[in-house]
C-alpha cells in the first residue's frame, strides 16, 4: 500500500473499476483495485485497519458455503476462521465490497456447465440476501496446481467453452470475473470474464511487476 501511494497509483473502488471496463478513459493511468480471496476473518482484524489507515477501498471474494466457518477447503493452509455474516456486513460498511468466490470453493474445472450455472445462481442469491446488495463480480477458485481454474483448464480452454461460461455469467447478471494470477491488465479488456490479477506474496517485487 505504501508503494502504491508513493508511486502515484490511485486505488479505486469496484464500481469505478467496472465502469472503467466499459469506458477506460474514465480511469487514471495508474489505477489499482485491491482484491482478497476466501473471506478469512483476518480481513477484518488485520487487513481492514491498514486499508482504513490508507483510505483505500477493496474487494473481498467469499465462498458462500463456508461463511462463518473455517477454511477446511484448503488443506495446504493452516486452519483459520472465516468471516461470518456480521463480519461481512461490517466490511461492507468500511468500503470493502463483498463479492462471490463460488459456493463450495471447488475448482470450476471439476464441474459440468450445468453445475457451474447452478452454483452461480445459488450462491449469488445467498450472498445478495446476506449482505443486502447486488453481487456482480466472480472470482474463480483455483485447482491443485494453484492456478485459477477455468472450466476444463486455464488458458488452454477452447473459445467455445469460454463462450459457454461467459454466457452463464451473463445470464446470472455478473459484470466481470477474475482469475487468480497474471500480469497487470491494460484496458480495454478483451475478455471481462477472464480478468488477470497480480498475485501478491511475501517475495513479490511490486516495483518489477508494475514497471
């Protein structure tokens, strides 16, 4: 966050980003959208105070079947508590937009197109009822290789499969969908349902990634 501020990156909120997908000229040249996955309770106790200190909005993608539970979907990580509904509504009040990370956290590559659409419908309704607002952006769960799991694979999927999944997202009124990793995006985006994200880790050289 310090790097973004010191190097003239403007952190924008989700609605500004979505409008920028349609009209890129409305965004500053250096625009950043901060996103978080899975809905860990540390989003409220650790990340939110830092966001508040910098005055930055953010997005949190949550798997609806696990709200108020623990991260049992990820055996590779230490077990931690996830946000409950009160936590999510509190985050919303502090400019963290709650969005959808699937229901079961299963990689979409393991679901049929019918199962994908059912999961999109069911969990969208659950999340919208719980936080009291429209949910319009989806973040794919990632598979065993740690990569964003698009149906039947990642970047190698056929254009036909991409069109079917894009159609499912359109029918359930999603405006965009995010993969897990990749390079910073340059707008206009060719595929709003396959938006890359710069994955951050303890060894990430942000200066190099954004150069």
